[in-house]
C-alpha cells in the first residue's frame, strides 16, 4: 500500500537492503519493511548448491566420451559475489536478472575446461577406467581456480558419476573386452590343464623316482646278500681248506707217528733180539744136559724121565729092545690136579 512492502528471509539467505544506492541493512534472515520506490533488495543464497553436468569430450585417440557428474558448492563471501553478479529480488523474492544462471554456467565452464584437459591426454580405453583420477583432478582444478576464488565461492565436492563411450564404440569395447575375457578364460583353462598335466608329470616322475630308488635299494640288498653269501662261502671254503690242511697235517703227523712207532718197535725188537741173542749166546755152546739141569726146579721125576728118553733117543743105535709100559706113559702125560 502506497509502495510500502514487507519481506522476511530465512537464515540461509544473506540479505542486503539498499536505499537510494546506500546499504541500509545487511545480514542473514532479515525481515523488514521497505519503500518500494527507492529500495532494492539483494538476496544471496548461502545454502550449498548442486550443479549437475554432462559433457561430451574427445579423447587422445579421437573418440567421443560422455562425462557425467555433479559439483557441490556454497557462497562463502556473499559481499564479494554481490560486487560481480546481480542478485536483486522483487517483492515476491524472485530474481530480477539471470545472473544466478550465469554463476552456474561459470562453474560448469570451469569444470568442463578441467575435464577436457584431462580427457585429451588419455585414450578411450584408459579414460574409461580413470573415473576416480578424473574426480580428483576436477576438484583440485576448481579449488585452485582464480575465477571461483574471485567470486567468493568454495567448492565442497565433485562427483564424476560415469564415463561412457559412444554406443558403437561401447559395443566394440564390450566385444573387445569380451574377447579378451574369453581369451583370459581360455588361458586360465589352458593354464589349469597345463598345471594339472605338470602336476601329473611331477607325480609320475616322483613315482618313477620312488620305483628307481626301491629298485636300487633292492639291488643293493641283493648285492649285499651276494657279498655276504660269497663271504660266507669263502669263509666256508677257507674253513674247509683249513680243515683239509689240518687233516693233512694230522695225517702227516700220524704217518710220522706210525713211522716213529715202527722205528720204536723196530728198535725195541732189535733191543729185545739183541737181549735174547745176548742171553742165548751164553747158553748156545752149553750142553743141553747142563741146560736141562739148570732149568729143573728141584728133582722133578718127569724131567728126569724126559731126559732119560732124550738120552735113549740120542743113543738109539746102541739099543736093541726097549719096552715102555702104558702106566709109565700115562703117568708122564697125566697132569697133577
């Protein structure tokens, strides 16, 4: 009424009230009456803002990729941005200019410049896997941007939500990747089979080595047994040889003993013969009658009769008749009990 209006702002707006070109009041969340004819109201939002973006950029190998993401920022110094952009609002709190869209466009331009510079250095296959690196590059460039600093804006975060190639290139890359994955799968199967074959070879080789070792051990056992048997046979042969030698020695000793015994017997016989001869030599030239008398044990009648018969026999030529009674012969022959 009569050009007098009332405005009330929330705390997330920095408000500046100009009257006739001079600042009457400024601050957050102000509410006041003002005269519409000589006043202008500036409302600068202090809340964080999200700016989505979608860029088409050419890679190092001249392939187009689409980069999609979001920038989050807030106005840190409202007085500084007020000097460069128009944030005037009318009585219905609507901006009277499109400078707010200019702010958004400036931020997008800065983001596009940073992203384009990064993507131009990479090939299509490289950039598709560098999403995190692109995100770090973007926020670093925006924080160091002189334009953003002069506007009094602080970038809170940047998010690169996706990097995609053109549909034809995407299918080609998918095919290439699919083929590469298939080759990797084939290689994995080949490696697994080769590994299985290698393991089988090692197992077989180990079994053969074990068999060779067992065979060698058996050969050593047989050889040792043969050596033992040969040693035993050799020992037995030596024992037999020694036994034979001992038997020969014993036989020789027996022969020597027999010879000695024979010589001893001969010597003994010679000695006995010499003794007998010496004894007989004494009686050789003696008359038998004397010898008979010497051998008589007293006056034996039988011996006397025997000597008488001997005497008769020696003088048989002188005897004419001789009668011997049976009683006499019986008495000579009979033995005394």
